[in-house]
């Protein structure tokens, strides 16, 4: 299973959609503090594709997130307002999956919130540290995220 950003080009988290703002600035997006990002993973562009060297033949389902222009979605399970689920929880539970392994970008945002949600939803959750990278908007953000993930009961490997 893969979860991936699939943003419309007018996504509210893109700094380019907020005149006078830059990546790293914080705005209020529908009642939630939102850090602004460079445009990324825009629907229908090469930047939203899986990398060509990924062996994709074992991927059985892709869960797209960040598809609502008005709400970001760091977690693979919910949007940031926690109003909409991606369907990942039900998909895994319907198949009897009890263990979740988390890898990806960025450790201090999407990886962190996916791991925290997974463990809070009752999955035995493991973060594969070597398969993650942070953005460190602020120095040390990735280390703080790892500490929070570990404190929540997620196993770090």
C-alpha cells in the first residue's frame, strides 16, 4: 500500500497561492495553522508520480491525500482537520492487518502524523528510520518528531 500527496494546483498549503507569502510562513487555513510549502505533488504532473525505480508490482492500492484544496492532509489516515478519513484505516482492518510500517517524507510532518494516527487507531506501528527524511523547517524538528513518535508507543527500527 502506498499513500501519496495528490494536490490540486490551487492547494491552500502552497505558498504560490498566497501573494506575499513564502514557503515556511504560517497561515490560518480553515481554522487550522498551516505551514506554507513549495508547490509539490500536483495532480497530473511528473512530481506526483511514484519514482520510476520503485518496484511497484507489489503495490495493491494507492491512497491519495491532500486532494481537498482547502485542507491539508499530513496523515495517511485523516485530513489535518480530522473531518475526512482517507479510507486507509478501514482498508487495513477489513483485511486483518495489525502491523503498520511507516517510511517516507517528511519525518517531521507526514510520516509523524501517519505513525501517530496508526498507533492511536490500534495498529502495532513501526517506523523504519532509514527510510525517512525530514524537512527540518526549524532546526531539530525531525529529532523532536522522532521523540514524539517513540513516546507514543511506535517502535523505531
